[in-house]
């Protein structure tokens, strides 16, 4: 066996291990996902909110991806907080690929990050927020009024004054934008 074939086989095994060490918590509604994410992160576990694979979609358009080895500990934390996932699904099937809820669009002078249904756009030179749009929640105009025209780095985060699914999605867009701007 050549060195190339040997290394190729090692990397193939590593890819499979990476995919098989994750799972998804499925919840009945989005507010449970938001609460669960907060509780799990406060308990010290690495998780991320994703769009559910079509095979496990239940009506809620979000799932929590988690390290499968920590399922029992995370489940205990959730149950103590009176949150019960509908299911915990291992991500072993290639069909169970989560959908990334982020989309980025570079317009030259402007950068837009979309998280689920909310869009946050900044001027790349000044870091001023130039637009917030999307969603259908009644607080979207309020969120926009609080943030548009302010420096991205100096304005309050959406989670500080928003309480709807749109505010949550905008917070995710804000965090992704922050990640991209610091890279």
C-alpha cells in the first residue's frame, strides 16, 4: 500500500468520525430551540443552531446540533430546565445533513449576512449598519430603528431589546457578521 493510499484512507475515516460524532435535538417550536441553545451553552457545551434536514423536519425550522457523546449530559440540563426535545437524532446518515441558516452576499461596498429570514447589511468601509430587513415579526421596524445608521461594533445587540423569532435570527446574523468582520 502506498503512502498516498494509506493517508487517503486515514482522512476518509476521519471524515466519517467527524460526521458521526454529531446529533440533532428536534424541538416542537422555535422558542424551545432558543431556550435550549441558551441553556446548553450556559452548561458549557458547544452547540450550533441549524436548519433541520428535511428528513427530520417537524414544523420547527431549527434544530440544535450537539456533540453526540454529550447527549445524556445535555439532555439532563434541558430536563432540569423543563425543556424536552421531541427527539435526539444521530447524524450518521449522509441524508441527515443540516442546512446552514447563513447566507452571505458581498455587494462590493456592502456586506449582507442573512440568518434564516433576517438580513443585516453593513458598509464595509465604515462598519455602519445600512439595512435590516426580512422576517414578519412586528418588531422588525423597531429593531431596524435601533440599529440602522449606527456603527456595527458600537450598537446594542438585537438580543438586548428584541424578543421574537425575527430578533433571534437577527442576533444570529449579527454574530455571524461579527465573526466575519473579525476574521
